[in-house]
C-alpha cells in the first residue's frame, strides 16, 4: 500500500469511522477523527488526497468544515466526498457548490464505499499521470535544443531529396530500422505514416518542410507503423536544414511516441463522445465519422447510407411500463443494432428513442435493403423485462450520399423525413428519401418563408378558445392560439408552421409576438371591465432563455397588466432541457405572480416527478385521454387518478378536447374543474370571442 496516499475521514460517530477503516484498509492510509476541530491540524499535517466529511456534526457541520479546509491551502488538490443520510435537493446543491465530487449515503455500505472512494483515488492517480506525461514531453522538447544525441525524442535527418542521412537511437527503436540499414533509404519507406482513424497514407512532414522551406507539424491523428508492424501514435515537427548562406541541404524531423498519452486522453474524453445510457457514439462522434465516410466515399466513388431508426409508439410504452423499463428497452435495441453492425458501420443514439445506422462504402441498394430488413426483423423479436414479454417495432428512414445529399446535416435531415413517411405508412417498415419527399421539403421552405414574412410584418393572428367551469358553465379564461394568414389569403395550420419555427429558431420571435399581443388584449379587456385570464403556450427554446422571466416582467409593466391575468403553458420538453434552470425559472415566474400550467399532462416521459420539484399551478389533461374516456377503461382510470392527484396537491385541472355531452358528463362526475373543446367553442378570432364571452355574460 502506498502510504503517501492519505485519506482523511471526519465523522462524529465512531462506528462509521470503523466501517470506513475496514473498507479502506487495503486501499489507502486512512486518518480518522470524530472532531471537526481536530480535522484541521490533521489536514495541515498530511495534506490528504481525499477528505470524507459527515454533514451533520454537533460542533461544526461538514459544509463549514469543508470551507475551512479548502481555505487552508488553495493550491492543494484535495477532493471532498460528503457522507450523509439526506437526499434533499438543497443539500446536494450546497455540496456541489462547495466542490464535492461524490456522496456516500448512510447507512454505510462497505462495497459501495470502496467503489466510490477507489474511483476518486483512481481519477486522481490518472490526472497526476497525465500531468507527469505532459511534463515529460515538455522536458524532452527542451533537451532537443541542447544535446541532440542524448534525448529520448526520435530524430531523423535527410538530404534535400528526402533520403535519410541520420537516425538517433530513439528513432531506430520506434521504427525498428537500424541506422546502417536506413541510411540512403527514402523517409517515406522508413517512416510509414497513416491516419489513425481512416488508415489513409499520409505524406511525411519532412517532405513538406523541404519543399516549402519552412517548419511543418505532423498532421493530427497520425500513427507510425514500424518495420515489424507495431503501431505508435506520434507527434512531431519537421524543419528544413538551411546553411548560413541560405542553401537548402536537407531536412530534420523530431517526433515522439505519445501512444500512452493519447490512450489516456481517449479514455477521459470517451464520455463526451458517447451516449451515457447505451455507450453508443453520440451526435458529435457520429458527425465526425460521417464526414470521414463521405470523404472516403467521394474518393472511392462509393455511397454512404444513413438510416434514422425511431421506436414506434415509444412514448406510450414508456408511460405504461415506466422510466426504468423505457431505459431497458433503449439499451436492448442498442445492443441489437450493435450485433447487426459490421465493418464500415456506425451505430449512434441521437437521443430519446432515435438511433442512426450509418453504412460506409456502400456499393448497392441490396446491401441497404438487407440491413434495413435485418433491423426490422431483429427488433421485432419479443424480449423480456421483469418477467414481462415486450414487443416493439421501429420505423426507418434512409437517405444516401451522394444521391440525396452531400452534407452530414442534410443526410440526417432527409433520413428523418423519410422515417416520418415510414410511420405514416403503418410503421414497422423502412422508407427511402425521394423526390416526393424533397417536394415536401420545398413546401417546408415555402412555409418558413411565409413565417418569416409574417413575423417581419408583425402580422400574426391570434384566435382564442374559451375555458369553462364544468360546474357552473361560466367562462373562466381563454387560451391564445396563433394562426398565420398566407399571402394567398389561406390560413396556415399551426401543426405545419410550429415545428418549422422550432427547427429554425424562429420560435423565439414567434413566441415574443404572441406574448405581446396576448398582454395587449388582456389589458384591453381589463380596461373594459371584463378581466379575463389569457393562457399562452411557451416553447421550450423560449422558456429556457436566460432572459425569459425578465421579458415577462417587462411586458407586464409595459401594459400595466395584473400578473394573475397571464398564464404560461409549458410542456415537458421545456422542463427536461435544463432541470435546475427550469426550477429557478418557475420560481421566478411565481414570484412575479404569473400562473404556470403543465400542458399535455400524462403524455410525457416522467411527468409525475415534476410535481415534486416544480411549483406548478395548473395541469392540463391531454385530449388523447378525453377522446377515449368513455371507451377505454385505462384512459378513464388515468384521468380519474389525475383528478385525485390534482385535488390533493391543490392544482387547478383543465381537461382539453371536450367534444361530446357524454365526455362532459363523465368529467363532471369526476369533479373535474375546468374544460375546453369544440363542445363549448372552437378557437375564435378576437371580435367573435369577445361577442361570445361578454355578450354571453350579459344574458
């Protein structure tokens, strides 16, 4: 055991320290104390690599002690792990703010303690090794300028034609060439350089340096293949050798074996390039590999096929079986896709239930068809989760380079378009991108053009759908719904332009104008003596802007509008993009006095968990449940459960999409509070909704 590897543990309960001593006796030199005050001199004496702190201690809590220890030596690279029985958010936030790297829950579990602490010590060791490696390389470069033959760097010199005139011992070892054998050989023969990713041959930098008479660095991602077939990752620089009279007489290259450093960096950066749930390449790594595949296909006159794979009805399956089962399904599909993949294939998870299968060096459509059918048949096979048989299918969209697109972004976008076409044709099938789909893209471009024009002219139209008390039948507010009038006078449906607005970023300008119009109308009604709350749908991109709350507050002040007359409807996607920021934003909105509603409740990934963390005012039951409430026992039970839940949490409940008297009667019997839908009123233009509401009230 390395006794210089000190760990300090502070806990007022001696029993916990005994457990830690037992868990770590083979791992490190553990110093323990039950007194926070004694911990300070111990820390100064040993300067431990890791400190384990109990949070709840009578003399001084773990947070305060942590601050004192960190203040003792700002340069000491000590990590802190908190030992606690608390699982509240505030404790976790405070610990992370203080720089904690991990938590150990009470009661203490020896195997878990060992794993968590060993992991931190291992990370520390790896970091130190990495620093040492970089320091060693820097030192070697310094030696290069002092004593050529005694350095560890490899050095090869050539004449002006690239034929070798000198090799130092380090260069001989890495290339497996003896200097006597190498003398007179061309540099390209002795130093075989290739791209570490693609395997493509690379021109030796010394040839560039001689030709251009300037210093040249080796291309990134370069590997050297020795005479005996060993592979090394190398870094180097090459320079021309020029006499004092300006005559070019050769070149010199200095290079190092950085294989271990590259391997270490690769491990440390793996998480940034791979999906944490499945371990598959993420969007960033996929993008890089597709660029390489396209480049190779262009040179070899081949094709690259991009298959976007989306799980059919995953949201329903996930809501039915739960979050954990949903993750297991995603992992199962990831493993199946990896089993199907072969050479020149990258399987990536873009997020959610969407995957990409990228085939490089494709020579025929039959190969693509075979893979697509293999994916469909393999995924369709039933599997078991927690003793329950699961059946899922996928829809696949396919685009091909260079027929359909030339860039990575276009290939994925076109494959995504084709995938939605496959879903429209019954799912569990694959669909190629085509000119027909290209026409659909052109339609999208036209819609985007209309949208930009309307936003530039500030010519948005709002319709308003009243919300009613199911008990009294009174109007108790409206929901603002945006509409666009095309240049030909026709109305453009929201489901056509809203997705495009989100994809292009125009949703921010759209949302801002809708809020502006809504606040102006609400103020007008308030002045007329008809104060009516207006609910406005807020897009995820809009909600997650850092200036969102400030913009809401500014609008309320601009129109002198009481905050209770504005309600903001957000969806689950707005909450999951940035969980902590969403909590802060909702708290700020509540402080302003604005009501916050969660739209489409019950259809999201884990909506119930949000009720614990977010201070919501309103839940809106999705229309899909109301549609089948009288024909589907499951839908009935879900709505009934949500009604009970909302009542117990003092949340206002709004049922969307009420269209029949039968639905209304059922919801009233459940004691649902509010509702909206075609049964009461369709969304109406401003003048019609005013007549509907205010003339109605007079009667």
